[in-house]
C-alpha cells in the first residue's frame, strides 16, 4: 500500500490521543465516488507494513466500524484499492469521516481532539510544502543552467531562498510542538524531525523535556528517547568515532587519516537532490579553504557504484570519497545516527565534533571561524 504519510524530509503527517469518554472507537463515514458494496478496510501502520484491523462495506454511501484500541497510532481507511486511502488517528472516541474519491483534498476526519488537530496541522503544512515544491520545480532548470556556467551568484541566491522556505516549515513545526506538548501528534512530529535531521539533538531534547508525562509514554516518544541516547555519542563536544570504507578505487580509507585542521564529514548520495544542490557550495568552500587546512571526507549512501562515481565526477568532488554501497544500511551512517541527508559533522584538529548539519553561508562561516582560531 502506498505510504499514507511522509516527512520532508521533512515534514510529516501525524496522529494522536484524546480524552473522549466513549468506550472504544466508533467510525462513521460518508463517501462520494465510491460504489455501494465496496470494501472498506481499516489498517494500522506497524513499522513499514500495514496490519488489517477490520473491514466493512459501503451501504447507501455510508459505512461504520467499531472496535477498541489500547494504543493510539496512525491508521488508514482504504476503499477497494490500496491506492485509494485516507489517513486518520485511530483512537477511542467518535470519529467522523467524509471521503470524496473524486477529490481527495475534500476528505476530512474529525470528531476527536487529535483528528481535529491532524486536520489543522496538515492544512497549514500543506500550504508551506506546496510553496516549497513549486519553488523547487521552477528553480530546478535555472539552477542547473547556473551550475553549467559556474554562476555561483545565482546558485547561492536560489539556495538561500530554498533554505529560508525550509526554515519557515521547520519553525512552524517547532511552534506546533511547543503549543501541543500533550499530544501524540507532537511526539510523532518531533521524533521524525529529530531523526530526519530537521532539528538538532540538543533542541530536540529540550522540546522533549517539555512533553507531559502522558505524552512521554507514547511510542514515538520512546523511539525518540532511544534515538537521543544513541546520538549523544556523536553530539557536539564528543570525539568523532573513527571509521573506514572503500574509496572509488577500492582502497580502504579511514577518518583518522583524513583529518585536517578542520574536517567535514559529509553524508550524501548521488540520488539525493538536496545533496546535489548543496554540492556546488561545498565545492566552493573546499576550494577556498583547503590550503588553509580544511579537509572533507564524503560518505555516500549510494547502492550503485557507477552512479556514485559519475556524481563525484559531474559535481567535481575532489576530496576523499568512501562508501560501503549499502544505502541506509551503511554502518557509518548507523554509527552516526544519520536518518536524513545531506548531513554534516564538523570536527576540529583533534577530531572533536564542534558543529553539525550546517549548510550554505552558515557552513562557510563556521569553517572560517575555526580556521582563524
């Protein structure tokens, strides 16, 4: 079944709890564009798979489902085909569903506190995401033309606009988390943002500490707590764990032998569009500061060796490149708790992590600051 939610990256679709006193859940649905007799399946997301909980049929344009859940979570209603679905928060209480197969955007889930929050959150996020997507679509050809002519002024301008729009999205997400610290939605959102690199571990820990005790018991909170425990080992102030992997020629290369006065560990991949967009900026910074002591070691999450090597050549990445060609199963990415790319770790001459996940002008400012110490 197609995914019913995503993070953009970062961003994200959600779920939650409520204090409705109704025993169990009662889902009442009205549908348009769905024939009577069509099967309606209620499916709960379990990891990357979906578990069918119940089913019924559409009768006179309506359907009903009843049951009891012990734990709040994301679910989906599918109508006949898995391609036709609507996400909802499965929680005990009265849940109202209006589904229009001819215009999915008109569909709505309401009735419980957190399904109402789900609607409000997604309405606002959808507007921000649409703005970002439209900008990226319109800017892509302009950026590629600028890159082909080495027009750094245009590329930097487009990157700055993109970063500003992404920052607006992140700021809205963080505001939502702060204002809804008792909700399942907020716990899921923060977990996804932290693991996707959209919020720094230190800030994620601070936001997490503001959750109510009840919210800290939700599954996303447990996953976030586990993640923050692991990432503490590669947080600012810690010595970067050494690692090694083959370079494009098959030679094993380690972090230890790649250290400079300042070193960037750059997690990327040929298939990662944001990585490829950022690469010209990294190339410019490397060329400007390499002779002053800047080194970079690129860790690719590619699977195909040819795609990896072609991207290195096309993007003119002249610094050390290594990869296990294991995609998200890369052991270095796992050790560094990398859940989204591009991701960067900036090290001082002793291999101590002094910053992470900087891009654009912020990356250059930090490099210049460290080299001038």
